[in-house]
C-alpha cells in the first residue's frame, strides 16, 4: 500500500472512531452528572423528611409511654393495727373488705395489707377470688417484695410475671436517672429506654437501640429510617433529633442500588450501543481496508496484465512486420522464403492463441461464454493438441513424452478443453529447462477422466499454490520476468474445468517441477 493510501486509511479510521470515543466520554460524564444529581435530589428529599419523621416519632413515643408505680426498698414498716388479725383469720368477708379498703396501709413488716388480704383470699378460696385482682394488686397498685414469691406459689400467668420483671428492671434503671426531664438509658444488647421520674411513679418507653422506624408510608422507596442513640453503623444522608429527652436521633439512609439502578441501566445500554457501534465501525473499516487492498491488488494485476499483453503482442507483431517487409522488398534469398512464411504463420498462430485467450477470459468474466458440449474422443483431442505444440517444444529443445492415449468418450466442449490443454502445455514448455521432458498422461476411473501434464521446471512454492489460479496472478515482477505470459492462462483453465463440472489440481515441489491434472466426469454408458 502506498504511503498516501495508508495515510488516508488512518485518517478515515480516526474520523470514524474519534467521534465514537468522544460520545463514550460524554456518556460517561453525563452518567456521572446524573448520578450526582440523583444523590443531591435524594439528600434534599431526606433532609426535608427527617424533621417531619422525627416529629411523628416523637408523638408515637409519647403516646406509647408506660407509667408504673414505685415503692420504697427496703419496705418501710407500718403501724400495728387490729387489721393485722384479719390477715391471720379465715373470715372471707372480712378479708374481702380489707382487700378493698384503700386506707388499709402497710403491715408492721412493711407489706401492703390489701395485697396480703388478696393473697389470703386466693389461698382460702380460689374459686371466688378473681385472679386478675390479685395480679393488679401485686404488680401495679401496691407492688411489694411478695410479688415474685406469689407468682411462683400461686402459679399465676407467666406473661404477667414477665411484665412485672420488666417493670422491676425499669425501676432499677430509674435509679440512674439524674435529669428530671428524663434520660435515654441503654440496657440489654439492643434496647434503650427513655425513663422519667414523676413523684411516686416512673414513666418510660422502650425502643431498639438502632433500627427501622415504622413510617414506610411516608418515605420514598429508596429510603430507610432509623432511630438510634449514640452512633450507628448506617450510612446516613440526613438526620434530625427526636423531641423526647436528649440523644435520640432519627436518621435516613438510602438504598444505593434503587437510586442508581435506572441510571446504571441507562449507562449499560448506552455503553452497549457504543460498543456495538465501535465494533461495527471496526468491522466496516477492516472490510474497507481489505476492499481497498483487493482493489489495489486487482488494479496492479490489471496493469501487469496490460503490460504483459502489450509485451506478448509487441514481439510477434514486430517479427511479422520485419519478415513481411523483408519479403516485400525482395531481400530474402529464395531458399529461405519458405522458412519466413513458416515463421510468419507461427507468430500469427501465437497471436491468435493470445487473442483467443483474452477474448474467452473476457466472455467468462462477463458471463457471456457459450459452451458447445458434444461427445468427444479425448485421446484423439489430446493427440491433436500435442501435434500443435510440438513445434514450440522443439524450438525450446523440450521433448513431449506420452504413451498412446486410450480412447475415452466424454461430453465436453472440445475447443475449450483444447484451449485449456494448450495453456497447460505452454506453461510446462515455458518453464522447463532446455533438454528436459514434459510428460502427458490420459487415464480414467469409474467416474472421472484425468489428463496429467508434468514438467521438470523450478516448481511452485507452496504459498503460491492457492493463488496460482487467480486471474492476473504471476510469480515475480512482470516487468523483470524473462518468461512470457499474461497471467490469465491458469485462470482460464480453472474456468474451463469448472464449466465441465470438474477441477484442476496442482502438485509441485520447488526445484523438482510441477504436475497439473485436469479432471472431468466420464460420460455414463448407455
């Protein structure tokens, strides 16, 4: 390829791929801008929602506050009274009255008389004593150190016992509270409670240390909300304090994939299309490159063909003209006139063969070649062809060697077959060294006939075997070639073979010669 043509292809490649590269960079920058805008929009929305959700959580927590009573620990002894005697008796009516007496007070041991009366009633008559009254007295109204023992002794419900245990834990935690407005206190692995002391009772509400808040109806699909005290492992994009005590924060985190998924999907499609466009452009450029190379090669071969044909025509035309001028001028001795006529006839036949080859090649290329098939004796046709080529072989001191040919009938175009054989023999004679032989064989088998022509010339290198039958192809430089030829002979042979549903085969070893075999189908016996 010339430098100018190579430069043009490079510029073409750059002109095609550079815009695609620019589009890829712009698409990447555009995707980054879209992602940045999406995250900015998400943060703005989260910052707007965080205070709203914090206020909503504040209301929910305040409405869920639980109030439990406190009692002195250790118990404060009460004043002895006649009421204590009722607790030791079995008078159900008196015990019931004592249980319902809101002014019953504490026993000398510091235990609430109402709770002791309820326990005594439950012990004496479980069928008449409501169980829930006993539970309420033990756990809510007048909790005492008897509660744990009573639950176990009277097999009261485990759920109520667990509620009392939880309340006891809160009472214990309340001892840590120093702020009269309340404090958030950690307890357990993942629990935190807001505890506030109010006179002789404790108010509290418990939540997880950090976890989601049930406000999914207020949040976008991509968002999570979490209430936490202290620090959190969540990556937050917005937060707001909860208005209950100090330290509880409501934070909003984002599901990254839900924010970025539409943009990433668009990015994938964009880059997939760009990749496909680049691949298509590369394929197109490769195809253009190959087409240009092929066109240049064909143009070069056509130029060589024109040069070869001109060379082939110039020599015989010049010879004929010189010999004709000599004959016309009477400058030739009488005994050599016949030789001049023979030479003129040979050069004319050479011109005729060359022109016929060129015309037939043009007809085949244009699809205008007409084939005339008829039953032909291939042995006789081959004998006739050898007779035509004998003078050329003798001039080159080449011997055509053959055994008597068998009579093989085949439905062929005899003129085309002879033309192919002439081209094969011409090549064999042309490339054979002086004094060598060219062997010709005609054989047949069950399905095919074969004509093999073997020379002992320089041979053909293996890389050239596939291209030797291409049109205009010749080995070496046309302008420096010592042998004659136009580069269409073997291409014409191949076309003739294919027109007869046959083929032409080559076997060659460099330095040992070449063997061309023309193969065609036999005529079926009737």
